[in-house]
C-alpha cells in the first residue's frame, strides 16, 4: 500500500514569514524536504486590481485565498524564479508551479521558462496552468480576458509539441509560427508533470485532464457523480482513473483573526479519510494555518506525514490503497 504524499504550500504564509524574505522561503523548502514531504508549491498573481477583494477578505489572514478575496496589496512573488532558487538547494522534492496564469504569456516564452526549470531540477517540476478570475489583471497586461480558456487550450497544444518535437510549427487563432527550433527540451520528452485544477469538473477542465493531465487538483470536494464522470471519460480515452494523481487540501483556517486553525491538526487529518477512499493520494497543507513560528515547520510536516499514513491504513474497501 503506497503512502499518501504531502505537498507544502510555501506562498501565502505571511503570518509566519516576512513577505519580502524570499530567501527565507527557500530555506523553508529545505526544511520541508528534510522532513520528508513530497513537494513544495508556489501560487501566483502577476498584479492585483482594485476589485481583487470584491468578495471581501478573509477574517483570518491564514485562510485560503480564493476568488476575489485578495487584498489588493497581497504580495505574490514570481514563482518561476523562486522555484529555481529552491531547485538549487534541494535534490528530491517536487517543485509545484501552481495556478500559473498562462494566458498572460506567450506559450513559447512561458514554455522555455518551464522547460529550463524542469531541466535544472532534473524533472522535478509540477506545472498547473490556470486562467484566473481577475479581469483587471488581464487588462493591465493587455491580454483578452474573455478568451483566456481558449488561449490556454491552444497553449497546451503548443507545449505538447514544443517540448517533444523539433522543429515545431503551430497555426492557431492566437499563436502562429512555422519550423522554429525550441531548445533545450525539458528533462523528459513528455515535458513537466502537468496538473489540471479549477472550480468544479466543468467540460473544459475534463477535456484538459483526459488529454494532458497527470494530476487533478479540484478546488473543493468531488461528488460521486464527478468521480464517475471522470472515470468514464478517462476510460473512453484509453486511460484509467488510477493513473491520475488526485490532490486535495488539509484543513481550514479559523474565522477568528487571531486564531491558528479551528481545529487541531489531527482533526483536520481525519477529514482526509473519505478523499482517500475516493482515490486521493496527495494532500496540500498551508503551514500558517497551524503554526505561527516558522521554526516549527519541520515538526508540522513530520506530524502531518505520520497522520496521513495512519489514516491511509484505516481507509475502507474500494480505495486505490487496497
């Protein structure tokens, strides 16, 4: 029975780290690797507009950030640069560039950045492209907000060929080039490990998962119907659900501004049992929801790993762990 995996979200932990201390985040990645976690993750926004918090901000700054609840001054470092620094001082952990707003970039420029990071880390990059929710971010950069999903679909086609073929040609609505050379290639011919994420299993997400996805990180629980639909779609395309890495989250922050979590870590880990039965094998933890002292990160990671393994032993018949 394989052990469940733990990924640590290093960004958005400003109650325990100075947002300008990016070297400190690099150091914490080393601590997480030494504690045995499978990977670290960095989220992204390029800029935030005046309406970034139109849905209100979390009462507790430790809570997960979601759609339109970001204070406009929220600091988001460049994930590629930060993960490159982390790659230089680690040797084993996967490097998660998650929720990268791909339609804001040309696919050849972004594809070169991803391929370089994957090559530097010797195949440890996990890439989750996203389209985002903030119109002002697109307007500031001059990218078409309404076309962002179609742009991502075309980018995925470009990367599939650019990371594999030589020379590379593409003729689409948004990007057009003929017989260009794209070198160096990523560590593997298939490119970085690609995850798909998003709110709900909508048709576009399902299509991307089936064709390109090595993993799926839904923002929220999957219903039995979602899982059945996903399994059917995978099998219809010659793939199995078991080959897809399903990724969930651990815990929620307290609604009270000065509290670290509404529950102990053990209670939060108990809630991973049902996702495990459904086939989830990887879980993401946001450290600041449980600790304020960065020196406690190693112990938190070790405790979370032990707890996940104990609960994996408890899951019922029908789980992919059995």
